[in-house]
C-alpha cells in the first residue's frame, strides 16, 4: 500500500484502517515531535527551522503568515528534511521516496498554515487534535488521482 493509499484511507476512501493509521501516525509524529522521525526533526518548530536553514525562510513565513502560501517542491522538501527522513517516512507509510517527497510538498504549505492559525506555533500536545480536524485532501490537489 502506497503513501497515497494511506492518505486516501485517512480521508475515508482507502482500504482498511491500516492505511488511515499509518499516515495519521506519520503526520502526527512528524509535526508533534513524537516517534523516531518526529523526535529527530523536533516537531513543527524543528521542521520550520530546517526549511529556514535550507534557505527557504520566505516560504516558511508565507505558510505561517496570513497571506498566500508559497509552494515547495519535493526536492526542496528533501533538501530541508534530509534524505534519511524521506527514506524513514517511506518505510513507515509504505510509500516510495518520490511519493513521500511529492506528498509532503503538496501538504506542507497548507498544513503548516492550518496548524499556525494565529501566526504562532501550537503546543506539541495540540497538534494531534488539530490534525484530526484538518481535511488533508484539499492540500493534495490533483496529486495521486
């Protein structure tokens, strides 16, 4: 089962509970700083710091701010998060590295925007609940159809 199947599962269109739980665990861990991947990155604030350090501070500001969200490419995601993180997420979700990079590139701007509604970072304990209330599908556009 690939990453897109897992995302479709999260959105209610997948095959079985495993799909939903894989992507939910991956995203929640990534943004909350929990689990092997999330703790390595430092949660949402660590992710944003990595994008800043990779020279994408203007993109991060657009995601956290109230204006339009600047897009990011899969290669930029890999540059910021590192190829090991992409490999780890592919293994965790059952997707390919290309799917993980593309999926994160499609989701990150909108998800970060929704997780920072007031222009500030939420507490680590709030992120899991916030992710459950976000329609991830609208951040994917036509990807995976």
